C-alpha cells in the first residue's frame, strides 16, 4: 500500500513516523530539504523535495499510484489544491487538513468531493471535542465511545481512595464480566496487562465497559463528577474559539489572552465569553477573576510549559478539573504524571484520525488518548480473517495487543477468553505502537 504525505510539519512528520513502522510504502513531500534528510535517514520512508502543489513533485512522489494521499501543510488552500491534483493523477483516496470549521459541514461535502478531496481533517476541532468530553466526564482522564456509546473506553488516574488499588486483575474480574482493564499507563510506559498484574497508586487505568456499568467504575476509582458551569481558558487559540462555538449556553466562559490586539479580535468571534487581557500564570489576576469559583481551567497557549504550569497553579488554587494542551510529545508523559487532568495533543489526534481512515473503519470514532506509545482503534473483522477463526483464548494474540470489547449486531459486550469474534463485528483494540502493523494481519 502506498501512502503519500504532503507537508513535513508536526502532523505530517508524526504521521510519517507512525506509518513507517507499518511495512507500507510511505513517501513524505516537503520543500525543506534539511528536515526531510533527517527523517529519511532515521525512518523507513522515502522523501521528495519539492512543492506539494506542483504536478512534477506529485508525479515524482508517485501520488497517482497512492492508495491514500494526505495533505497536511500549514496552508489549507495548498492542501486542497494538492489533493485535487493527486486525485486527478489517480490517487484512490485523499485527505486535506483545513483550518475552517465551516468546511466540515455536511452540505459542503459534495463540493469538496467534486474537487477531488474525499475527507477533511481539522485538528483544532478534534482537540476541542476532547475538551468537551473532559467537561462532560470530569472524573475521567479520557473517554472514547464506539457506536453511540454501545461500548466505552475510559481512562482514570487512581488516587489513594480507589478501592481497586494493589489488587490483581484476575481478582477484579473473576466474579463478573462488567469491565475489562485494557491498559495501564505507569510512569512513562503503557502496559498491556495480564491477570497477575496489579493496579497501583498513580496508575492511569483504561477500562472498557458498557454504559450501564460506567458509574460502577467511577465508584471503584473513588471519583466524583463535577457539574461544570464556570470555565476559564488560557489562550485565544482556534481550539478555544471552537469550544466557545459548541459550548452549552448555560456555561460561563472567561478567556485570558496576553495579546491585547488579539483579545479585541476574539470579542467578535467568541460568544458568551468574557475576554480578559493578562497573564494566566499571575495568581493575583486569577484570584481577581474568580478562580475560586471556576469548575474547569483549560490551558491552550502556544507553550506546552506554560500550559502545564498554569494548570498546576489552577489546581493549587482549588480548581477541581484542568485540561492542558501539550504539543511537545516528549512532555506528555511528564504532564500525565502531574496533577493536571486531561492532556490533549493536536498532532496525535490528527494522526490517529488519519490512521483510522487508513484502516477503512468508522473514522467518526477515530481519536487518540494522548499517549505517545499506544493507539486505540476500531477494527471490523473481515469474513475469513484470523481473528474470527477461534475463541479469543485460543488465538495467541501478541502481548502488545488486547481486545477491549466487541459490538455484535449493535450490542456492545466485554471480551473474555471464551468470546468468539464473528465476521463484521466491530472490535475495540488497544495496542502499543509496536503492534500497529499487526492489526491488518488479524482483521484484514
């Protein structure tokens, strides 16, 4: 399978690195020769130096033979043009990154398809949806739904009031099949656990379950749901603007922006929002603006370090729930180990969404759990595939992969050793990045 990626920015590079492990024919296009040279020397891919909107460049990259062409340069117009040219050359499927939420409206889909653009991706919208999820489920670090909630994966950080601490997994699930612990994030590593593994203080535990048992998991973890009515946001980014557009009308938003001119422009774009000019790391300013009455603090500045520190300050001042945008991947594990709540990363979310498109699954569920070393995907079991030939306990699945749950005829159930995956079942798979290339061998 040939994948051509136009744009060696953060999203393009992360996606190229991710796919280069998949035993695919990956080509990365950009006009920055120095960046491409470094990537080509360290990863299993080809690099083409040139303008992504030039016919000659796309022909040299083999865009006409691409099963998937992805344009993720910083300029949405170039991305759309590049996809249009690639499609005219013969690319089977094209995806363009855009910065305009209006383009994603269903009524515009036919127009973009006429231009040769099959799918659009807006990373800021994906990040905004993660924030809204965090607002609706304040007790969870992450929340992932399949088929309108028929199956749910929820990540929870364990404190000393969790009743499941220091217990082996087989003890927790031996008397019931209400949930499955799919993964454990411990310090800087993600673990695909087995029955003899224990859950420890400070772990982020990922449970798969069905809707009727979600509250039971919340109680086991000693968590409380916070009713979010007052929100404070640091940074007037596109994510912040999207959040304000989709936020419930009864939620009060205060946004702190350091740049005065930018603040004036935000007043025109953000409804139901009070814009404050200042530095959100200033504790005196936070106190004056009512941090004590804030239910959620969301840090969305351009600096990962500033966002982490601001969330830590907000926590120290009594805010029950915080969210930090951390775009530097090397900081994600550090941020997760701190007491700052949900961590979001646009490039991981965008790459995961595109990866789901590559798997030809339901891309409406595609998302990433802000883990730099793991992925959650929805797979459809093809008729005759290896995953359907025996009960799960007889499949000898790789140690770096686990099946969290299955949806059969629209009904979600937890996977046990006796579960038999049927053709066309939708399966929630949690796997380390070392296992991504194995997915198609089992499901395809």
